[in-house]
C-alpha cells in the first residue's frame, strides 16, 4: 500500500484481515494528506440523493457500518437539512423523494422544532429534515484501521516516502522507499502494489511509468472557536459552496469551496474563500459572523480528469480503480477518489480484486469486524 | 533500530528548567529550592547547637554568635525561606484537596504576598533590638 | 497580508530517546503573516529541508499531532501563525483570523523543538507510542456520553502538550501524566459506562498515578484545548480519598 489516508488505511485493514501479508508506506504522519483535513462529515448520503443517488446509497450503508465498527471515532450527532429561501424550498420535494429512493432515513420536522433543537439556526428556516449524518475524527479513524491491520500482521511505515516503483518485464517488481525513521532505504517486493496516494496518485503512478489523470481540486474550511450547532447543518439545495456546518469537539466547521490546484502540496487558503465561508455559514447560523476563527485550512480532492473515465474501469460512481496491467505494469493498481465515509466499501472492492490476482479465496470480513481503539497504533516496531 | 534506543531516560533537569514555563513552574522550582535549603539548615542548626557540648563556655559563645550581625541576617534569610516554603505548602494542601486548583496562580501570589508581609514584620522584630 | 522575514531554528536529528541530542539548523524564509507554522514547515520541506520530519493532520486543532515547542512553550503548530510570532503574542490560543498590524518588512525569529519527554522519530516528530500506551491503560475513549441525543468528542485531542510541559512526566517514566489521568476521570464520569472503571481506578490509584503529581499546573497552562487536566487530577484524588475513607459517592459508583 502506498499512502495511509482513509483509502490506504481501509484497504490495509481489509487485506490484513483476510490474512494477506501487507505493508503500508506513508510519506509522513498517517492521514497527513486529504483525509485528516477533510470536513469530518460521516455522510448520511443526503447531500447526494438528487444528483448522485448511487453515492447516496453507498453513503448510508457505509455510515451505518462504520458507526458499529468504530464507535470511538464517531460523534453521533445526527444532521439537519434546512431550507431558508424559496429556491431551497423548491428543492425540498426532489430532496425528500431522493432520500426515499436511496434509503436515507429522512424525517421532516416543523421549522420551529428545528429551531428548538438548534437554537442557533436562522429565523428564516422554511423547512427542515432530519438525517443520520454524523461526525468523524478522520485522523483517529485512520489510526484505528492501521492499528487493527497491525494487530493482523500488517507492517506500517510512516515517514517513508516512496521514491521508485520498479517494473520488470511488464510486472511490478518492488518499491523503493526512504524510511526516514530508521534512515534507511526500504526495498519492498510484492506481487501487488496499490497506489492510494490521493491527490499525489498521479506522481506516484509516474514513478512506475504509468499515467493516472488526477486533477486535485481544493476546498477551504473554516473552524470557529465555538460550537454553534449540535448537529450537522446542511443547506437544502444542490451541493454548493459553504453549505455544510459540521460540529466537531468545541468547534463548528464551515465548508467548503472548490477550485483546481497543481498538487496536494502547499495548498493556499485564499482570504476571500474564508470570507465567503463565513458569509454563507452566517446565513444558516447567524452567530457565525461574530464567532472568532480558530483556524482556516484547505485540502485537495483527488478528482480524476475526464479522458480516462469511459474505459470501463469505474467500479463505483464515487471512485475509480486503475489496473495498470493494461499499461504494462501488471500488479500495479491506483485507487483514486471516493470519500472517507465510503472507504470501507472501496477497500472491499479493491481487496476483492487483489485476492483475485493473488488467487486467494478469502471473503471480506470488514462489515462485521470491530476496529481497535486508535491508541493501539504504533509508529514503529517495538514502540 | 533496537528497542533500547527508543527508551527515554528519567530527566531530572526538567525540575529546574523554567524556560517557557509559567507561574506554576516557578512556584514548584521555588518550593524545591527552599525545601533543599531548609534541609541544609537542619544540619547547620545541629552543628551550631553542638557547641553546647562544650558546657557553659560553649553556651556563652553561642549566645554571642547568635546576636552577631551575620547570624541575625542569616536568621532573616531563614525566615524568608521558611515563609515561602510554608505558605506555598499551605497553598498546595488546599489546591491538592481540589479546592481552587484553577486559581492556583492567584493563590501563589496571595501566599507570597502574605509571606512578604510576615517577613517584613519578623525582620523588624529580629533586627530592631540589634539596631539599638 | 503582510510578509515577514522569518528565521526558524529547528532542532533536527535522527530517531532518538528524547529531544536532547539533536542539532539546531537555521533557515530564513519569507512567510505570509497568515501562514501557520505548518505552512512554514511545508515551505521548508519544499525548499531547503526536503527530509524534514514533523507531524500534522487536521490543521484545525482536532487531531493533536502537531504539538511542538515554540520558543520553549508547547503550542499546536496549526494554530500558531507567523503574524502571531512576529507580534510576540504566543500566549494567545490561535493566531488565525487576526490582524497583528505588522510593520512593513517585519522580521521575526523562532525556535522549534519536538515535545519534551517523548522519544523522537526524527526532527520534530515525537513518538507517541509510550503516551498511547498510557491512554490504553485508562481505556481512554474520546467519545463521551454515547446514547444521548448529541454525543461529543472529548475536548482532549491527545496532543501531548501537557505531558511535555510536566516536569514529573520527565523524571518519572511510569507516571501516567495529565492527559491519561484526565481521560480516566472522563471515563468514570461517562454515564453510559463504556470501558472498565475498575481498570481506570486501579491505574489512577498507584504510586505512578494521581499521587505522583506535584501541583505544578503547567499541564493546564499548556493545554491548547482548555481541558484543565490539573483540576481533573485533583478531582480524581478527592474521589480516591473518599473511596478509601469509605464515603459514599452519591449516585455514581
Ligand atoms: C475539502 C474536502 C472536504 C471533504 N469532506 C469530506 C467529508 O466531510 N466526508 C467524507 O467522507 N469525505 C470528505 N472528503 C473526501 C475525502 O476526504 C477524500 O476522498 C479522502 O480523504 C481521500 O483519501 P485518500 O486516502 O485517497 O487520500 P489522502 O488522504 O490524500 O491520502 C494519500 C496519502 O498518500 C501519501 N503519499 C503521497 N505521496 C506519497 C509517496 N510518494 N509515498 C508514500 N506516501 C505518499 C500522502 O501523504 C497521503 O497521506 C473531502 C475532501 C475534501 C478535499
Ligand atoms: S489534556 Fe490538553 S494538553 Fe493534554 S493531551 Fe489533552 S488536549 Fe493536549
Ligand atoms: S494538525 Fe491537528 S491539531 Fe494541529
């Protein structure tokens, strides 16, 4: 596994739990890429019911599974979708219908009840729907996956950037990584190498001489130094900027925006994006305007650029798996996109593929398996 | 790497390293230092008292010493150390019982203010007779 | 935003048993006043120090990976901004969202060191293995009050700042330390009773548990999340004393 974000960590857990010898190399701290910096929302699927119903179905199923597997890293807050103007209200019908179809439990409640539940909500609430959104601690979720994988025999190497992926005679041969902790070069031989480097997947693929057309798309989030809402608050409208406020610990986090960036490194936080988040957030929770800012930060979604989409490699709407056997690197795969919420499902699909390649017959068990607590994770052997 | 290299060792220098630290640490350091000084004093005290083994002549010498200026100044310093250690100790008893631990900084300054007041008075008591 | 000419002294060095023993490297760079120290470190990584090791994840004071010592004080790198450093306002919890009105051509210098009393994986990256072991000993659960309508993540982000600030953690390797003991109390207070209270109490009620504390209160002063572990320790002591004396605990066990 190259990369220990939610994708890599979930796959490592799945493989290790099937008894497959697994090593994870991560260039920095686990979850130091997109995953740790995301909006921390365990999607109910509500956001996707109209535009992308398949994603919505995946979200609600995975949402329920993850709550059971890792209760220690999930805050069961619940969520609300609220309409605050005529345009939002016009979306209500399609939204409720979409929830019904996708199987997202949605309960419409009177606006005044919504304001009783969330006293911070604007007076102009016109409609409100309860959904089972929740809040994740993405860093600790990744550590839980990795800790469980370690307990099942996987080796995890943080602070170990991959420098080369050797391909010989059309097959991936080994990976060379710089283990900064032990100040040594690691040479990992494996019949299957999986590139889960998120927005850096293009760069890692290039090391193997293959191409993955990733277009990193960044988003800004603003964390306030006050928890203004107890539930996740979503604007009832097609997904747009600044329409979700996630309560996490003592903060409320408003997000996000979306613009293309060069890579996942050194993503700027444009001040006008921060202002926009506060403006949009204040429409839902007026107190946003007065609350002091705790931090403004950004992460990059690993979006796949158009040209490769049509070649049938797409296994799920939300993410893509590239099997580079066709590009002359048998055994090398790239997994790009998706959501932290649906990582377990992505992992199941990828691990099924790996088993097929290795000729191993092992059923996926991650639907039932509970994860170890995050504090069982160890950065190095014997640590 | 072997496991041994990753094991840290007790670092006592941290007890006397107030860089970047705040009131609570200064209070702690002060209490360690005054505590050590008081311990040292007990031995000095015993050594001084041992002149009493020399009988009445020793007793006379002792009284003369004790009313000499250096000794009086020593006494003044001793009172300061005792007050700082003792009153800070009282603060710690209360704070340790969970009473006002979030006000420990204020308690420290209150204890030190009290120490300063009592110190001023006792200094007067000790030095005034010698002045005359 | 104003630019600052920032001189950064970083205590670097390979994996070792404690922060001591590294060497200081000095870098100078032009940094935006709005940058956090994580932006500064990433800029160093992209430039003069490509192998620089430091920990980060959430960038908003939630994951607890980025704590380090800034001029000797434990700080979250993600909340510490260049403007804040240049204005000499390290006492403030966050430098984000503030305009420090820096003069043109402002300069500043800062020293970065890994947390004290932690083994080091390399450079600024502390190894949390031992610390996590102590969290394990008290069955630390960061989600409180499960089952109620709104549950909360515990405010403690297990950043280790309190462990680094405490002189007793430095001198007694087995001392559980502020955060684990605060989380032990949190576990005891959790109305849904996940985890073993007996194990938490046993861990707290031993020489290297609450009784080792010497009331320095640097933990509380260093905590970036307002947890007040010092107070938690005192409460835990009071609880244990009552238990030893056989006093009843009210409704709680
Ligand atoms: C702004 C924003 C908000 C989001 N909000 C949510 C949300 O609320 N809920 C949700 O479910 N999803 C959300 N997502 C989506 C989700 O965060 C991502 O889809 C997911 O984190 C991607 O995980 P990943 O593991 O594929 O990538 P990453 O987390 O980026 O992991 C890739 C890893 O690879 C490592 N790496 C890179 N190069 C190398 C190398 N050469 N050698 C070794 N390792 C390397 C990186 O350090 C990194 O840790 C959000 C995304 C964005 C951008
Ligand atoms: S108590 Fe505060 S300083 Fe200590 S680990 Fe928790 S958040 Fe960090
Ligand atoms: S990066 Fe998560 S606390 Fe600073």
